[in-house]
C-alpha cells in the first residue's frame, strides 16, 4: 500500500467510524457508510498492484490516473461524512455509485490483444460519452420516406444511467429534427423507442416497447418507417411489438446537412449515451414486412443486395478500428474512445 494511502487509512477512517452513528439533527436515521470503506480498499488495492503499459494484460496509464482521481473524490466524500456534512443516505449513495463505476471502468480497461480476423464481439462503453461508433455522414443513412433499420444487440446491467440512452441515431438538430433515433428511455432504460424527425417542429412520431432485460443475451431489433402506409413499426426478435398507422408525417428532406450517424452516443446531444454490444447492423431503403424481417434475422448479407444502404457485421476484429468498411463498399466507420473487442471462445 502506498504511504499516503496508509496514512489516510490509519488516521481518517477510524475517525469516520466514530462519526457514522451520529445524528446531525437528532432526528434523521444514522447513515450507512460501511460500503465507502470497502470501495476505498478496492481502489487502493488496484492502484498498488496494477501494471501500467501498452501490452497484453496491462492497464493504460490514463486508466490508472482516472482511478486515482476517483479515489480523491471518494476521499472527499469520506471527509465530508467525517465532518457531518452528509445528512441524507442518497448523498452517501452518490459517492458509492461513482466509486463503483470508476472501479468497473478501470477493470474493463485491461488491455487484451485480439488479432485482426479473430471472431469477436464488440463492446462499446458510451457512458459519460466515453465511447461510440462513428459511421460518418451520408444522406443514405436517412433511408428516405421508406426504410428499415435492423441490428442485433446485447446489453448488460447498468447499460444506461439516465433517462435517455441513444443506441443508434442520425438526429440533426435544432428543431425541426432531421433523421431518426433508436434509443432507450426511462430511469433504468425500461423502454426501447423509435422516433423519426418530420417537417413539423414539434411533431416526432414515436413508438415504444418494453426493453429486453435478459442481460447477456443477443436480441434482434428492427424499426420500420413506411410512408405509403403512414406507419412506423418496432420489432423484437421478429415479433411486432408496437406499430402506429395513419400518421401525418413526412421526413424532413436532408439537402444541405448530411446525416451523421453514431451508435451508443447521440451525435448532437452527447448526454444521451449508453453502453452495449452491436452486430450485423443494416439499413434498407424499403419497409420490410414481418416475414422479411424474420428471414433477415437468420441471413448474412454480401453487400450487393437490392435496397441495402449500409451494413457492418462487427463479428470479427478488423484490421483498423478507425477505418472499418461496410459491406456495400460505400461507407467507413470508426470506433472512438472506450471500447473492447472480446474474442469468442
């Protein structure tokens, strides 16, 4: 253990234990601080034993620095508790949640070298807009008045921290919005929503369904916009979950601004972020039927299919994470920030 860590632990922590049971206003229940000490020990142990480097099995220096900063924040919270500044339990819980997130981010930053061409899964940690997939800009991403977005996704517990987590979006703002958004909504991401921008400032046709909560399992998502039927539809694993027809909407033409498309962070509002996995992501320029969606779920694409606007598999480690060609040969994506390729088997 580092000297400064040991000194703090020997002097401050015992004093904090003495103050834990005190009731500042003699009316509020005593707060539970025990987890603060446990998390501090976890942080210190990692900082004292970590191997910093750029090779397999080591940790990046920036991850070490980030964990040190998180330890300082936790120490500040402990000192506030010792001084009696924390009155309500949620104040303590805020420091607990921040420490847990910092530890998880540090643990996940361990360098694991995956050779290009190796079958792998792509995990992107967009929390706090730390990582995202940038698909570049193209008018094709809008899809037109009729289009289908389909992809496989996988989530882990804690994939969203706030009420809006953008999974894939081409939104261009300010209002009226151009483009579309596929995102999670709710305090714990309880809803999966699909909405599209229109020619009206305050009109965003939106449909939603309960978000799959079987963490760690892949599921298929398909969102369909059909201008002929004036409808939008949302499918999970080939099953129609919600649809709305008779809508009075026209997608706003995108003549001067190209559609910039990101995954895991919204291109415009970076606070709309989340983490997760993605594979076999495609956009089509027609409104797929339920039968066609069920077929697509079990089908690979070559890139030459009629109506296919873009397609990325993300099923093996590419040669260059900053220049990943799509299967049509017309687009290139890059992965930015915090992410990891996890080799299969």
